[in-house]
C-alpha cells in the first residue's frame, strides 16, 4: 500500500547515525538538493545517539546499518524506548536479502541504499505521513498502544503502568478514536506499520518466513506495505 503524501513544510529535525564523513555529507547534500527543510544532527556511537534522542528530539532517524560495535537494530531498540514516534530509516551501502528482511521486521520504515539517495526525501515524507496520527496521542497513550499491540492483557498493562483497569480501557478507547480504528487487530496492524513493535507475535515468536519482498524496477525498494497492512 502506498501513502499519498506531500512534502513536509515544517523544519524537520533529522538525527543522522553515521560514522563516515563523506557519506554524511552526501546525505545532507541530497536532502538540501531536494528542497526539504531540515536541521541535521550527526552522531556515531550508542552513547551520543541515546543522548541526542533526548536532547535533539528528532522527527526522523537515518541510520547506517553497522558502525563497529553498534548497528541499526540496536539503535532502533533504543529509539523505540526513548522516541517511539520518530521514523527510523536505514541508509546503508549494501545489505544481504536476509539483512533487508531483518531490518524491516525489526521496525525500520524503509531501507535506502546509498547509491539510491535520490529516493531518500520521498521515503522520509511517506514515513512521516504514516506516523502523523501518532502525534495525536499522549505519551501515555503511546505506551498503552505499544503494550496492547504486544499482546498484554488490560490488567497487566494497568499494573505495569500504575494505572487502574478503567483508565487503561479509557486510554484504549481514546487511542482507537484518534487513530480512527475500531478494533484491537487494527491497532496491532498500525503499531507494526509504524515500528512501535517488531514484526513478531507474542513472546517474540517470529512470524512465518513467507517472502517479504517482490521484484521492482529499483533494486533498493522494499515493498513494506505487503506485510504492514492498513488499519
């Protein structure tokens, strides 16, 4: 499923996780050339990345796949805990098919090869458009949405967050209203699409290994819509 999106008009805060000066300059140049208004902060370690998620509060994270002891999967887990409403896009030199699937299963919005940086502005625009409804939710509601999508029972959510069962139910109803969905299945689908949870079932049991990619005219394009259904 493709998202009909228009380029954002506000100044975007983009956190770039990249250890190559040359590649960082190429990415910044491509965003500038596209006309996308952005301020970019670059980091290259787990410590600086975590700190920037708090202090810089990015709208988008662009992450290389591997930087020594730190990689995009680890970065995504940190971002999901600290800044879950941000879009996470892997921008890398090369990945195997298994790594492609792994990145998307983990919750990345897209994967862009550095030889196809021209696709990056459109990818950012689509990822932000998909996540726009998330910004209608409070921080607490995002927590509830994530736990509902992970399969936790209402009483367990209440105990974990220190809320009453009635309050959790109220949050869930308001989340459905703000996201314009009508059942828990749709909430789970949306949480998967925006990367609030990885593409696994309860208890971390992986989904079936059915093909997640199909041939397209451009080798770098992953059809994420095939397995992140619309709510």
